[in-house]
C-alpha cells in the first residue's frame, strides 16, 4: 500500500492537545486509525444478525466453546479473586 502526505487544517487548541498527548512517532499511525474507523461503514441490524448466525453455526467456534466449557469444570472457583486468601 502506498502512502500519501495529506495536509488539512484543525483548530490550534486541538492540534496542541494532539501534540501533547500523542508522541510524534505515533501521530501518523493514530490519524490513520482514526480515519479508518470513521470511514468504515456501520453494520445494519440485519448484517449483525447474519454475522452472529454465521458464528453460531461455525464448527471451529463450537469446538472452542466446548474447550472453554471443559476448562471451567476443573474444580476452580469461577472468581477466586473475590475472596481474600486467609492467613
């Protein structure tokens, strides 16, 4: 993928904050990510439903779910960090 330098104007206040909060070496990447997110179309409810249906019928996902279920049956408390250790 090629790269192109783009020049645009933003308010001084925003530019100053961007310079303070985003290291110079990361600024191009950060702008690329922001633009990519903004230009990515949102899925409709129907598209989300189709994606979920595809995942629910995927044999690899079913296998992963079975493996995760098997791990949860190892005798460990589900949330062992909720109770402080006794001394």
